[in-house]
């Protein structure tokens, strides 16, 4: 039986902040522990399991991919709503996703986590741009529109870095995401301290 221990980045990253009504930490913890066997890619996760390596992952055809910020590669697979603005930092978003390692599924990649299961899709919700999630997600989703779907190739330094995430995600792993920004919600109600935190902590 797969064991997953989910710890919010709000606890693990110095200088991060929490909101009240509701707090992102409580939201992510509640979601994590009610979604059996889910890793939730944006959070630090330790899962006990094995990893199959794919030596052909480095040979993926990236000719149709665009260059994103800080080394991210992306391919738009579904256009979003051009009439709506992109999200801003501290705005709530909902995302549908699948995470694989060593390439995408058709390239032999190994699926690590997905919001899609036997009971349908359960989108992951968080406040974008507030370091609740891996940096590669924050940077990518702030550039997307509601309804847009992308394939993301996120370098390890924008993911789990040299530490990895237990037996599931080895150190220095490139992350392969299929992600859709399903909904852009309301802005968080920030106090002066939180506003200052955003100003002092650019992505």
C-alpha cells in the first residue's frame, strides 16, 4: 500500500506566509489528507516507492516548445479564455494536472501523481505566486489564462532540487507536467504585512 506524507511548504520554506479565512495551509492539508494516495505535486512530499528510469527522456522532441521563464519549456495544448486576464500573485486558482518523470507518458515516462482518478478530476486549489507550490508552477500559472492547458518541462532547480522528494522523486529530477488552469478565483484579502511580504519576495 502506498504511503504518502504531505507537508505544506508553508512550514518548510523560511519567510512564507499564511492567510486567514481560510488559511492555505489548512486548505492544502485538508485536501491532501482527504485525497487518498495523492502526492499533490506542489507540496513537499515523501512517498515510498521505486522509480523506473527512461534513458530516452533526454531525446524528447522540443521543437514545438516555447521558452518559459528561468529555463521552463512549455507547449500550449489548449488555448485559454483571451477575454479574461491572467492571474495575479495571491489570487486563488484551481488546477488539473498529471505529473510524470523521465518524459511524458507516451515517451515512457512514469506517472507519479495526478488530480484525475477513478472518481473523476479533483482539481488542486491554492494561492498562486505565494510560494505555496514549487517555483516552476508559480511561474507557469501566472502566465496562463483560465481554461488554458500546457505541457510543462520544469528543471529541477524550479522543482524539488538536489533534495528530491523521498523514493518517489530523486534528486535533480526534471518534472513533466500536463496542467490545466481550470479556474481563476478571488484575490486573497491581504493585510499590510502580507502585502509587504509579496513586495520583498519576488519570484
